[in-house]
C-alpha cells in the first residue's frame, strides 16, 4: 500500500485533542494545550477527554465517536492524543477506515496509541507521528525542549537525521539498510499478532520501545515477535528507550542481554539507544515514511511525514 502524507499545519489552524485510551492528568493536559496555543494553533477538545470509565477515558463508543468526529471535522487539521495508557485495541475493530482514508490528517501520539498507528497505516496508508503527548509529556513542568521542538516537523517538511548529537548510540549488528519506518510500543505490537491488524514488518525498519516491563517480560514479547517471523522479516531493527525495565528478582538476565539475544537471532542491522519512547527528551518521528539506517555512521535518516 502506498503511504499518504497529511498536509502540514500553519498558524491559525485548529487541532483536535482526544483521549482514545486512558484519561489524562487534566492539569498537565491544560499546560499541554497552552503549548499548542503558543504555537499559534486553536484547540478543540473531544467530548470524552475529561471522562473517566475506570482506566478508560469514557466508554468505547464515546472514545470511538471522538476519533471519528475529529477526522470528519473539516476545521480540524491535526489530531493530537492527550495520553496513552490502555484502550485503543478495544475500539480498533470498530473504526470506519473509510473516514480516515477520505480525510487524511496529522495524527500524533505513542505508547498505547501504537495500535492505532499500526491500524491506520495498514488499513489506509496514512503516515502518522510517534511523539510526546500533551497530558503525559508536554504538559509536565520538566519537559525537555527537544520534546517540544519535535512539533516543528508538522509545520515544515523536515528530514530527521538522528545521530549521537541526540544520544549515545550502540551498534548491535552492522549494516546499511532502508525501508518504511514502522513499530512503536513493544507490548502493543505483540498484541496485534493473530489479529487483522497484525504488524507487517516485511522489508521495513522496525522500531521498538517500552516502559515498566521486566527483562523476562521483554524476553517473552521479543520471543513472540521472533517466532512470528517479525524480526527476521524486518530490514533492520531500531531500539528506543526501555524506561524502568529493570528486574525485580535476584535471578535475571539484563535487559541488554535479552535484546542482544534476539537481535543476533534475527541477524539484521540494529542500532540501540534512540531517545524515543517513554523518556525525556522524546524525539518525535513519523511512521510509514522511508528511512535509512547506516550503522557505520551511527545515523538514522527519516523522511518528512507531511506534504
């Protein structure tokens, strides 16, 4: 499927804010919205953003309605997620993908939003953005400037060149490869397996990150991806931030040992240490565009995600 880049933003545009998973911290959310207004944008909040239904921001139908309405609203030029958490997988089967296909626009988020990134790309070809969210990142008082600067790529087509200027990088397997950039949160990618939204990694650069998972849990998930052929299918593997993924028992492999084991099994060029994920700063990247990994230069080049 050919990918579709959404139109760029300009000052004065309206962006929609939705919570398709869990309810956000409202104080952080308001600071995040203030950040958007400082960028010269108008903000329209979804109806269920401030609702609470256990660990969900409203019922499945309410969150689904918000998603549909923001894509249908011709005034809204981009959709920014308030936070992740849990719940996008519950609504993905009920999304009307014709609405998204006929109304392509910027869609931004990460973590649990990974399920939507994967579904949108594989059902409609829409390029989406894996980036820090309003309630869980941007609205925090200690948010790094680089996390905020990532939103500039929505206004002006920008090719990202990720080198050690951002973070220390480690080459696990050498190589110079390219492919469509896909992936996201490891837990969510694994949860797509066996469904009609199963992640397609064939000849693609696969990015993974996660948070609060012990090495044994990361081992289990990487093993499932490996047995499903997803690691071997990829042209290369990109390792983002694995925040607080520490063992809680005395007898354990380290996270590094687990990751290196599966990368070596996959025998694909791999780079570790990308400051992308549940981290601060969090470098935003588009999914669905062409990217090139050159481990000899410790460089990842990612095409612009907008027209």
